[in-house]
C-alpha cells in the first residue's frame, strides 16, 4: 500500500492548540510517507548478490544536531605552510609588488592595483638585479601608450626622461605637454646638431681633466660617424689623420669647431701633412677616403643636420628631452638615423655621467631599427651594464622577440649584443604576440605553457609582466587626458578615436587603456 498525506484542513472554529496539534500530525504523516515511498531508481540498482542497495541516510541528509546543516560540526584545526596552502587551494593570486612606485593599472588575477618602480624594487626583491625593462607587443595592443604613461608618471615621482630615438615623432607632443625639449632632425628642417659641442662639465670634474675628456669624446664621436658613412673600421693612419685634424682646428679657433672645419683640413693634403709634421706626404693621401666620408655629412645627401652650430642647447635639468627622427630613414636608408642616434647618444652619455643628475629613464622607442646596427648596440650595451652605477632605467620597446634575433646571424657580434640586452633586463613586459611568434617568445623568455597560452590571447591594454621570475597579468589603466595625449591612431580616422573615447566612458571600464 502506498502511504500518502493530504494537505491540512482545520475547521474555522478550531482553537490554537488544535491547529498546532494538527500541523504536527501532518508533518509526521509527510515524513512517514516520504520514508515509505518506494525508490524506483533503487529497484534498478542491485549489488553483486542481488540485494537492493539502500541509502544509509535519508535523501534529505543526516538528521540530528550533528548534521552539517545545523552548523554544529566542529573540525579540528590544521596548521600548514603557505607552500602547502597554495597547492591545497590553487586558485590564489599573487600579492603584487607592493603599493610603492608608479601606478600602472589593475592586477587581473588579484583584482587589486598594480604598482611598479624599478628603483624601489632594486635591493628589496630577490632576483631583481637591474632596473632595465623590455616591452614587446604587436602593433595596436597599447605598448606605446604604456611606455608614454610610464614616462609621464615617472616625472611625478621626481625622475627625468631621455628619449634619444623617436623614429615616429610621437614623443614630441608628450615632451611639449610636460615642459620638456625636443629637437627634430631631418632634411628640410631647421634643427641642427653639432657633434663637436662640448657637453656641460659634470659636478666635481677638474677643468683640465674635463678638457681632456671632451677631446677624447669628440675624437671617438667623429670616428664613429666616419665608420658609419664608410661602412668599415678606420685604418691606423686614418685615426692619426683624424686626431691631427681635430687638434689643429680646436687650437686655431676660439669657437666650437664644426665638422666642416675638420673635413676641409682632411681634404687639403699639404696642410694636413704640415700640421702633422709629416714630410713623406703619406698621411694626407691616407686621409682621402676619410675626407670624402665627412664631406657627405656637409655637402652630400646627409647635409643640413650636422654642418652648423646646434640650434638647441640641451638642458640636463629639463623633465624630458627627446630627439625626433621621424624624417630620417623613411626611404629604407638608416644612415642618417644612425648618425643622429650616435650624436644624441654621445651627448646623453655626458649628461648621464653627472653624479648630481638624479635618477633617469632612457626610452628607446621602436628599438628594432636600432638593433640592426652594431655600433649603436655597443653604446646600448654600455648603458645597460652601467645602469645601476649611472642611476638609469633603460626601456627598450620592440614589436616581437624575433627582432632581437634579426640583429645578426647566429654567432655574430650583433646577435650576441642583442641577446645580452635581453639577459640584462630583470623586467619583461609582453603584450599579445602572433601565433607564429609564440615559440620564439617562450624560448627566449622561458615562459610556461600557461603563460604562452595567455600571451596569445591577451586583449588590448593587457600584458604579462615578468618581474624577477614572478608573473602578473596587468591591465593598463589610462586617464582620459593621457588617452588623448597618447593617441597614436589619429590618422586612422574618427571611427578609431570615437571607439577609444567610448571605452573610457563605460561605467565598468572607465579609464582603461585603449
């Protein structure tokens, strides 16, 4: 017989005690009906001996005060280390790098703010051996906005910014907005940069010692320019001719010498021989190629950049200094860009050597163009190695990690220098990479399978931060004023700009990087 229980019906005139008794009776009848109700599933489940399987407890759970539903169960406490806890509870996020430093944005996994400052982390974070940074990402993922945002916010923390290489001219607007200086070099532009300018004497240098240092810097710089134009190393007699010409032009003139003065003396064999005291005439003939190389900088296709006094006096105390090279190298010839970078690097090295200059950031935007030239790589390597002593944080911005491999063939000096720059970066910031670049990226950076998969799917404005072996996925947050200042899609039409503006006005993502 099937047990059943019908709804409770109580007469209208029943008192309170009668209604309570009826409710208890109904509850008991329902419990009896539920327990005696046949289980159709159990009829199909039998053990190996053909007996029906029954539940130990009712389907509603274990009754009584010891039931977990009552909240009276007390388990014995268990003590464990954080290493064990991370395995027992694997869905825990990193605690971040602390609240000190430059605000970057939101830690995606920890759902908290993410701050970063290489100078604050040095000496406090295990494995953080240098302040150098590598930033890589495909076009349009927001890496340029991150680089500019780091520079702008670093100034608020008392740092200065140097941008010796701006191939697209994107930093000019940022520098102007911050009260910095910019010099634009290129054919048809009024800007001039005299490579023989004497940099400001750093604090603490003896005047006589500094005069010898200025001579050495000038000689090395003119030699680098000549090697770039000639496409080869200088011969011993060419070094001697350059040395004699520099000393002669400096001694005879009270003003700062120009490249034209040196080129004119190198082209006059008799006068060069008399200045060197060479009666054989061999020095003048050996300097013939050197004279033609420097003449190209004054009267040839590279004229108009290094053949006159400098139009801008560099101020090392300015908040930002940038070199706009957007007019150079657009036709596929990087000679002008390399020459301008060489001159800018020589001036910057003198400014960085000042012990009272404070802490500075040096940003190499679109560094893939610089990586193709060994002479510039050597200068960059020197800055990377001396970063701690000079108090600078070098930031190298490239598109993909394979740009480092394009610096030269396997085993070449250029390739070794490029890979050395990567090794000397304790911070690697990777934005989304294309599928065909994932293998090279994972190999060069030592990414795990999970990190490699994340890099291939990162949305715009979000990057994988590898800081001294620790990993963070961070979403860069931009202020609306920064977004307008850093707009690199201005030429793509109003649709792109409208979309970028829309992303900053959404209530759920206000100020996020576009």
